[in-house]
C-alpha cells in the first residue's frame, strides 16, 4: 500500500493550497480517508476525515470553515483544499487510509506546508 501526498509548498497568510493524496495497493473505496498534520515540536493532530462513500466529513475545530476534504473514488484520490491559511497551519501534512473492521491503517509520507506571515 502506498499513499503519496503532494501539493504542499510556501504560501502567504490568507492564501490557499490544495493537497492531493494518491492511494495505490488497496481498494480505495473501502477506506475512510483522513488528513493529519504535525508541526515542529508538536504531536501529530487529526484535521479532516471523510467516509468511504464521501457522504460525510468531519474537521478539527482549528480548520473548520477553512479546509475542505473531498475524494474521487474513481481516481483513488483524496484532496484537502486549504483556504485562508494562517502561519499556525505550518506543518507536515499526512494522509491516511483507515479500515477499522480489518484494523488497517496506512499513512503516507507527508508534504510540507509553510505559511508565511
């Protein structure tokens, strides 16, 4: 199983980025997908999740109203649209695939997002 995140970069505060995560080696439509992030010196934190069918999403309070998670099951892709970015959003962003019934949870390699003030 491979999860390849991309789309990170350097952006000014108030700007936008869209992260993508391509999954391979698994039946993508069976997995809930999520994004987490880890800032230097801090624990990894959950920020957004979407169920396997895409009909329900949830967000951490810190990003609610600014970030949107979506998925394309035909392309094995999950996205994170990030708007109104703040310096405190600076972190490495990771995607993960989760299938609780089978106790399977996979992580990608992360993509760096840096927001300058």
